[in-house]
């Protein structure tokens, strides 16, 4: 498995872009309630603070501060993606495999 280099800034705010495989899809806005429930469920497993989020038809942007200590945002996105995919009963290839993040200074 590839081990990506990630900046892990303890307590920092991270800006993420997470995208669906099908860029023509409107699944995120069409199933916004399922996305919210998936995010809330993920919050019980991976402690974080959502500073802001913008949901577009095929991708979302979010500013997140991890509050659980280890800055485990890969697990946070895994939980959100997995929960959403299971809730809308679609193929496992709904999401692009990665996400993009930027960090505050």
C-alpha cells in the first residue's frame, strides 16, 4: 500500500476537497441528508470540529480541525465516504480514492 506524505499539524485547521468519481453526478446534493447523517456518525468515531463545509453536486470542500489528538483525518474521510456510500446503496467506486488538503500556517 502506498504511504502518502501528509503534513500533520497538531490542532491546525485543514482545508479538504473530496470528489466523486463521476464528475457529472449530483449525488451529494441529491442525498444531502444521507451525507449529513454519515458525517454525524463519523464524528462519533473520529473527534473533530467542522469549521465550514460547502457541498456541491460532485464534490465538497471542508475546513476541519481534528480534536482527538492524533490528527487522524484519513480515518475521518474514510468513515464519511464509507457511511455515505452504504446509505445510498451505490457502487463502492462512488468516490475518488484520494482527497486534497491544505493547511493553515
